[in-house]
């Protein structure tokens, strides 16, 4: 019943949004809200901007794309700021076809779909409201009714430029239905809808021999010629082509460069002059964003053909590369899985991460910068801190290969292999090893991978496996430490007591005997060495800890286990080193004793409660780490 109520509410909202009035009424709306008369490019730009904007490290992040597109912030900023923004200001860039060019499954179609769905929603808001001449199959802008000689006066009074001529059909209707009284012409609010073919058009290439240009520009309705007497009567023409229906909004050309030449020539006039030829009429005005997408190979073939030179200058190419950030690649997989029937399957923590590591490595170019290997580059790209390198180094790496990310393994392949791993294992849980194994097996079935690439990719799987080994050991380490939290706290306090005494050149008093002793150098070094603090650096490290401790005390805060990242890591590693034998024994024995079993169950519970594992994947992780430690 709740759902039925929502349906009723939706119907009531749709009825509330509807509006109809005369051209005179519409002008009053324009006077109050000039944005209703904006161009198609301006509408798209304002739609994107209305969702909000964030700044991170000098990078603009548009919330409009935030939940669907991951790791393409640079490409999206360029798309918005170099195309839609100037186009919204009526600069010449709006007279260009926007061509998204990139590898398969790189996000091109998703970007276009987001823009189309966004326009549908935006046209239902006050800011994105769109009005058209009622009964017009092309949803024509009512301002086209204003005669050319009055448009300067209109601009002076309203501050709005009017571009485009009244279509042949509406010119006839104005004379025959309204007797030339422009102010009486009926205007209605329209809502963009790809399904209803209002303001959004999509054109897909098919067999050039069977595909008709009428699919783009409309066609003569021969059944009405007897009634209207002529093929040049606009009433005898069906203005139902994709270019007609996309007027005021967006026209998507899927795989545009696969189109036959005769279809592409229509775009020359449409992009440059804002009109196109249809039937036996004068040029018909259309205001729409032309957006297309293709892959790099087809684009190179297209520009190498001299016959296409006229279109070259009318295309703005926006490269859409693969994502090159591991953390963002994980989000892509999570999104794809959430949209599938695999959403109920338990995917163990880090299973998608190792797949992301593999994918990103296949897309990265070998760095030229001395001392930087592919793994360091991957980490720097993902925002991790790498000792000895900073933001300047990162920028230098990015400049080495401006077109990086146009090749490599695509996300669909990874998801296909994850699916295969689930089916093969026949359980509702898979781990990182299952995914890596499936990725490896699938390389033989990937038709487009050469033997050279296959050898290279096999090496990347080995690298990802090594990364997972470190992650797995660290995960179990954290679980053990969490299970022995009191031990960690005791070790921390003991270390801090000794550091304070060392820095202040004091003695430490034994709590049991009351005896004064020198700071325990062996204890402090055993902890500091876990994170690579050298003998020469120990004094500076201890002083830094003491300064942090004092700062917390001054601010009335308690310095605890999580107050210093390096110290927390050092204590975790030290405690785990002491517990390694426990891990080895409890994971290798087929029949552990009661005490060992209790410790094992505590760690499994921690992995489940704190780290996102289920019972199956937690036990698999412990067995695997046990085997690593026993090697």
C-alpha cells in the first residue's frame, strides 16, 4: 500500500508540473525566470553545476558524476570546463560535435547516459524547466515566433538573444490556426524523455544499405499527400527523425564513426549553423548538444581519411582513458556488482582490491623517472605516500605519458572473471585468491591479448598476488592485535614511559620493586625497528612522540593507540611478531588444543565483526596466512 501511495504522489506531482498558456503568458515567465530560455548547452552545464562542486588538491570534483564515474576526475573537469562551460556562454565551441574517445568499457557510454538521465530529471525542476510551442513535433522554442526585425528590441528589453528560425510547420500553423497573432500561440511545458522521444535522441549505426537518412531527419508521409496536395506541404512531412526529436536537448550518436558518410554530412550544417536539411523545406533550426563516442582505433582511421576533413574541424575530441587509481577501480567493481545478481554473494575484503591492482598495472606505462618502478607509480597515483617522493614527482610522472590509460584490461573483463570464480567455487563466498586464479585462467580466452601482453599480464598477476600476501598478513596481524588489545595498550604505555625518561634524561622506577633503572633501550628499539627507524633517527623519532604526547596533554586529550600512525603500526608489528608462533601453530595443526582453538575463534570473530569477513572467508584467510608463515 505504501508503494501505491508513492505512485499516486508521483502522478499528482506530474500533474502539478504541467503548464499551458499563451505566448503572452510565456513571456511573463521569461521575464521572471530568464533561465527557461537558455540554450541546450547552457542547460547541460547548469544541470551539472546544480549538483554541486568540490575542490580536492586543486582538482574540481563534480558531484553530478560522483556516484557513477570513478577515477576520471581530470577527464570530467576537462569535459565540463573546456566544452560545456564555454558552450554555455555561446562561444564557438558549441558549434562542435563532442566526441568522447577512449577504450572499451572506459565510461564513455556511462557519461552520456548520465547526461541524458540528468536532463530528464532537470527538466522537471524549476531551474531546468523547458517550454515549447504546443503541438510541435520538434518541441520548438516559442521565442522563434518573434520576427527577425523585432529580436534586437526583444534583447534590449529581456536581455535574451533569440537564435533560429520558425520551422515550416509552425510558420504555417501561425498563419492558418492563429491568423498571425503570435501572442495567442499556445505554449506548454515539456519534459525531456528518451523513451517518449522528447528532447533526447539516440542514433545507432546499422547496415548502411538498409539504414535510411529519414531516421535522422524525418520523412514524407505519403498517405497525406492526396489530402495536402504537395510533398512540400509541411503537414505532409513526419518530423520524427532523431535530430527532430532531440531538439532543445541532446543527440547521442553511438559509435558515430561507424556511420555511413551520408549521415555525417547532415552534421556539418547542424553544428556550424544550427540547422539541417529535411524534405523540400528551407533549413530547419535545431538547438541540441551533439555528443558521440568511439574508440581510438576507429578515430585514427577516421582522421586519416582525407574525405572527412570537413568534419575534423567540427569535432572536439575528449579522451576518456581508463581509471588509473586502485581505490577508484575498486569502486567501479563494487558498483557493477551491486547492479548485478551477484550482490548477495560475499566477496571477501581485498578480493576486488587485488583485481584492481592487476587492472591498473596493465594500464600504466613504464615510468621514465629514475628510481620509480611500476608499483611505486601505482601507489603515487592512488594518493599513497611513498618515501622519497612528493606531489612534484607525481606531476612529473603524469606528464611523461599524456595519453596514459588508453590501453589495458577493462572492468568488464574483471567482472566476468569474478562471475566465473563464483560459479566455479559453487559457494556464496569468494576471496582474493579465487579472483586472481580466475583472472589468470581467463587470459587464455581473451581474444585481443597478444602473447607478449599475456606474458606481461601474468607477471602483473604475480605482483598482485605478492601485494595480497602482505595485505593478508597485515589483516591477520591487526585481528590478532585487536584480540589482544590490552597487550597493545600495555606495550604502548611501557614504550611511552621509556621514551619520556629517555628524552628527559630521567630514570624509570620499577612499579613492583621501586628500583630506579635506565630507560629500556632494547624494548624501545625492538618497537622502532618494526617501522624502519634507524639508530641515527631514533632520537628524532622519540622527541617527535614526546612532542605529540605533550600537545595532546595541553589540549586535554588522551594520547592512545591510534594517536600516531607510525607508532601504532610499530606496536602492531611488534605484537604480531611475538604472536607469530601462535598463528603458525593454530593454523597448521589439524587438531589444535582448547587454548589454541579459543585464540583462533577470537581472531575469526574479530575478522568477522571488525574487518568485514564472513565465517568462510575468515577461516580461509587464517589458513592462507598460516601457510605463508610456515614457508
